[in-house]
C-alpha cells in the first residue's frame, strides 16, 4: 500500500502528455494481466508468502520450477509433496482468469440468481453453484476469526430443517406438502442458530443444534468473545452461567418487555434476524446441509457493508477468498455432512426405512 501511495504522488506531478502515455501503457498491462490465470498466483503470493508446506506444515521447502502458466512451484523436503501458491485454495485447478472471478464476486455481492450469475460470468449454472459453495467455504475462515467484545447482544434464531436437493430415496422423512410445521412453537425440526452482536457491529451466527437453545448453544459463543463488558439477552436461564464464566455483567430483558430497567435491549439483533431471513428468501430455500455457508456469507456481507463501498467490497472479498486455506472439491459439495443430527427428529422413520431396504 505504501508503494501505491508513492506511485500516486509521482503520477500526480506528471504533465498531461506523460500521463497519456502512462495511461496507454497501464491499460495494455491491465488487459493482459486480467486475462491471465497467473494473476491469481501473483496476488496470493503477495498476500500469503509461502513459508511452509500446505500438506504437512513443514518449513523445509524449496522452489521447484514453474507451471506452464509461469507460476512458481514448491517442493517439501519432508513429505516430498509438490504444490503451488493456489494449492488448497478456492481457485485451485481453476482455468478461469482474474476478470471472471471478479465478475462472479460482484454478482454474489449484488445477490444475483445462479442463472443470472452464470450468464454474467459466461459460465454454466453448475459451475456457478459450485463456485458459490467454494466461496462461502473460504469466507468462513475470515468470519470465524472476528472477535466480539464490549457490550454484546445475544439471542438465537430458528429455521426449519430444509432438505432441498435431497433425492427421494435418501429422504429421512416423508415429503411434506405444507409450508409450516405440524406443531406450533419450537420442535426438533427447527435448526437453532446462535447469534451475537457487539457494540462494534461484529456479528456471530453459528448453527448449534436442533430445538430450543441449551448449554452447548451458549458455549459456542465463548471462543469468539474477547474481553466482554456486558451481555444483553432475554430471560433464558443459560445466560447467567455464561456471564459468570466470562466474568462480565448481565442485563436480561424481562418476558413481555422490550427493554431492561436500565434501557438495554436486543432490538438491533432482532433486526439482524429479520434481515437474515429476508436474505435467505431470495435463494428460494437453502438446504440445511449448506446453511452455515450461506450464514457465513450473510455475516461477511454485514461486515463489508459497514466498512466498504461496492467496489472496495469486491476487492476485499476477492482477497479474503483466495487467501483462505480451504479445499473443497465439487464431488464433496453434495455429500457434505449435515450440521445437525437428523436422527433426533426423524429417527423412527429412518430406522423403518433401513429395515425395509435391508
């Protein structure tokens, strides 16, 4: 960044004829690099210098020639594995250039459908879906690194189990024609998503199980909290134990009230709940299998909206995506394990189905 600022100062002092020549030169390089797949390698190498083996973690690595696209390869002397800068990243094995990936990220940030995204980026709908899953997976590394502190509002939200994309033979329950659960209130068919929002607008959202929140739901927040001053919540019993463990003040909103006597409330977090559910509606149903990925992307969107404009958000999202050490193959997307135990709500039906099949 310091080099860029220095270059800007030098350019600002040039005469108009020199600026015209430099502009032509820069546009030529920009066009060439934007169409090159090696540009991604250069950015990753700038953001994450390779000091260790991506397979075993050893620091005993040496340079090992270059790929056909002229990007640097490395060899680990301990495990004898060869790798490049893009190994175990979202763009690993991708033949698309920087320009296509930037278009894809722009489409995701704008909330385009898969078909519109595919058309905009000139890729197939299947590729657009797999890229979305990979993108969400890579963003989770950044989202999970953000710590919450100060005054923290806590309150879970709930979503019904969604089995979108599951083949009929693999369904753990009979298909439902209704859009609402059979019983009112909360049941084991509701996915519990623990949410927390601090005074700096840092957001935490994580799937913790099925049904009403319990002790483990509250414990999921502990690893993401740093030096809290106060927890603001509803009158659920578990927050008392959590506040005691975190050694901080607790303000609980009484039942059928909106604020505490001291004026504390959780309305900001309740607003986030509404925004989250409206965000999911545009996808016309999200499978519970992939729900955490979409949730992480929602949290990432909130972080970006608080700090950047659209153009800066695209650049920031691209850097975060390619810098993440995440590996997700297309063949593993549909076989990704469920984040909740389906035996809890559908155990009897699953057991009967297994007896019938075997």
